[in-house]
C-alpha cells in the first residue's frame, strides 16, 4: 500500500485536492511544482521552471502546463484544469481522475468512459528536462491523444500578459518542435518518443488565475501563450513519453532515460523516506560546488538556512560525502568573505554576523555523527580559525566585548533569523546582546576546547580558551537569565526584552549550554507551556500582546505576523535536543509522540515535505514556502537522535 495515495473521492473535490501540492527538482536549481490535480494555483508553479544564469540566475517558468485530451470516436475529453475566476474552472479534467499515487514518482490515473490512462512524471537529475510517460491501460476503440502546451517564458515571481513582443516562430526538431518566445531565454524543445502531428493553432489563453497569490494580496492573473497542439495515436498497452527540455534530445533514448531515473528514486513508503526524498530535492550541484537550497518555490541558497539544514539533510540520511561537499563549498566562500570581503555569487546572506557561529554548530554535528577524531582531522583547523576570527574582531558586526559576550548592531538592519522588516527596517529590532548568538558563542568555545584536548599538546591555549569560556558563561547567566527563570531574548544596555521566544530553546538545546540541568529544565518547562505546538515552536508566546498566530493577508500584514506567533518545525530540533539532555532516554516516548504531528504533514501542503511555517493556533495550517530545507533537516536530525536514544532505552531495559 502506498504511503502517498489519494483516491477519486478526494481528487475530484477541489476544496481538498487543490491545497495539496507536489514538488520535483533536478538538483541543479530547476523544479516542477503544481497541485496533485495539475492545476497551477500560484505563479511559481510550472511544469518546467529553471534558473537562467545568463539573465539573472532567478527561476523562470518556461512551460507552465501541458493539457492532455483523450479523443475517441471523434469526441474530445480534456484532462486539463485551469482556474479563470473564483470557483470557475475550465476544463474540468479533475473529474476523470481516479487516483493519485506518489510512491516513487507522481502518477495520475484517469478514466474516460472505457479508457484508462496513466500519467507519470520524472524530472531528470542535473538536466533542465522533464519526462512524462502516458500509458494506455485500457481502451475499447481507437484512441488519439492531443497535447496543448501552455507557455510562459517569464520570471517565476512575475506574470505574463498578452503582448506583441513574443516570437511566434516554431522550429521542427526530431519528433517535436522548439520555440523561444523572448530574447535571452533558451529554446524550449518539446518532443515525443514517436512522431506526432503538429497543428498550428496559436492563441492567448487570457485570465488564468492563481488563488494562492490572490490570497496573499499579490497580482494573480496572467495570459499564457499556446502555439498549437500535438496529436498522436496510442494503442492499448502502449506508452508514449513526452520530453520538455532546454536542449534537443534523442527520442530513441527516452524510455531508457526514464527507467534509469526511476531506478534512482526513493520509494516514499514511510515518514522517514518522505523526508529523505525531500532532503535530497534541496541539493544543488554546479561547477562551483554543492549547495542546499533554502526552500521552494521562491528561495535560493541562504547561508544560515543552509547551515541549519545541512546535518539533517546529509548526515541524518547517511550521506556524509554530500555533507563534506556542501560544507567545503561553504567554508571556502565564508573564508573569502572574511579575508577579502568578497560575497559569494550563490550563497546569499553570508555577511550576517552569526554565520560563523552556525558554521561551527554544523561542524559540531559532524562530530556527533562521525566521532571526535574524524571531526578534528577534517574540520578542527576551520573551527579554530573561526573562533580566532571572532576574537580578533574580523567578523563584521560581531564584537567580542570585555565580559566575554558578543554584541551586534541590529536596530536599522535585520541581522538575526527574526528578519521581518518594512522598508528595510526590522520589525523586531534585536540588537546588542542577542540570546542565540551568545549561546552559540559559548558552545563554540567549549567545542573547540574539546577538540584541542584530544592530544593535550596546546595546554596553554586551552587554558586561555577555558578562561574565556568561563567568563562568557558567567556573563551569559547574569545578562540573560532573569528572575522568572527564563531567558531574555536580547539585551541592549539597560533594555531587556521580556518576550517569550523560541531562541531560548536553542540556548538550552546546544551540546554546551551556559545553563545547568536545573536551569535548563525550568526554561524547557516554560517553552513547553507557551511555545510548543504539534508543528514546531511558536515564534512568540500567546501571552504577548503582539501575538499574531496566522500568516495571512497582504504582504505588509504577513510581514508583521511572520515572527509574531507562527510555528516553525526546525526549532523543534533544538527543543528535542534540550528535552533529551534534561530527561535522557526517558524523554524518547514524548518526542516520538510529538513527531506524529510532522508525519501528518506528509499528506498535507506539499506532500512528502514540510512547509516554511504553520499557524500558531489550531488547526496549525501550513503557510509560506511549500518545502523548506531547515524544517526537513531538523526533523530528520531529531529522528536520528531519537533512534539512537531509543537503542539506549532498549539496552537499559534488557
């Protein structure tokens, strides 16, 4: 039985099926994303969406969709689905769907009278190319398939309107056509594994709507160009393969290529396999190295997100080589920025002050997975260099104060992950002593000390770092630990921010925390009472007057809400770490129960993945980007830690 399977009753009910999305990527930055019924509901949806470095390296929608029509005895049955107004859909191809199954690849089964047709999609790894396989399972009379391509050729965050600037030229290629609507774009090659008939029938399809964008208060109507359509007969038991690519392909290889790609797929038959599959969708390999995307469909590679997601998206799924490739690429870019001030062309936000601290944390997770000796040999020098960069004041906007704490200036520009802003000004002006920055700094010092103590040859330096760590610890406790038993979110001079936020979970979840076990437990209890939800930790306590749990409305409304209540799954990784540190193996059963909330999301939102954030109140609806790497990564890391502790729990009972 498939883990990701939806039957006819759900598929034909658009209220239930339209909110469910699916994502496939090629591990080079391109993707295919739409709803499970094939109706695009946001401008970033598309059948073939690719980055174009020659233009702006942003994602661009080339092929928006491909409408299929089954023709029997002269009667057409259109399987496509587009929205043209609120509640207005045409054609209504979803009524023919009998099943959606996504165990290995997305597969739709249609029934039109006596015809049963299946449709399967495979995105080719590291190529801007998608293959769609149509198989006629059953038919009682001659059957013809018609394919009508809807073309956009636009930035994924823009919309297309009818215009006279497009190039209508069609070029014949082997078993298909090629076209390029605007200068600067690559040609789109649309081919089949058998020769089709091409019919010129050019039209603008006007007023296509995307309700997800409408609900976000953004422009949501566009016009799509359809240059004509393909027709070709299909026999019972026959499979026809369609290819859309930015280069001409050999149709004789379509079947072999499809089977080779299919063999590489992870069967999504469990919660773990879904997340593992999702984690690898974020991989991006280029000629400059390997990266992890922050999320789809609108994020790129962001420094903090990449570091937080890295251990879970690689080590937790037994992909050490990929971890090393990503981290090595990142550390080279970070070193160039620290030494020369050169920002990386691919990794954004590498100039933020906490990035070196998160890099050390990511390396620390390597030790947890691969052991101290391997960690020191591979990354010991990098950790020491980053610590010394901080001590020497080489990290921009991160100052090591005489009391051992680090400070930063964040009043005019967002510098932490709570980065919501209006006109560039932070809504939450976290400045001065930032809670998680200083917890990460203390953790970094203790981690480096533990690596250096392996051989005992640099005792003087170790003693120096130990004195600094002790000073940092004392200052941390006197600065952040308040009389109520929890931690201030940030402290700036005499101002202490009393808001209950999840950054204290980071502080108590780190391997080396300035707080002792009793203090950790007191903070953990507060986080559990006020911030914990089945979908992660709230970004603000419901007791706050500023609490806004729902990420809805226009851009400004959403910007004000994004860090004032909605929950984030990635923070649960640190919460679980803290829980295990306080309760040990006895905490396994509670964390297992909490993980159920994330497993439920495998059939919601973007199936098999986790959304960017969730409402802070029931029913905890997913919002924002449909699939985000740090959420997937931290839940995978928690699953691995939970399994390791479960083994210890089993040993304790034997």
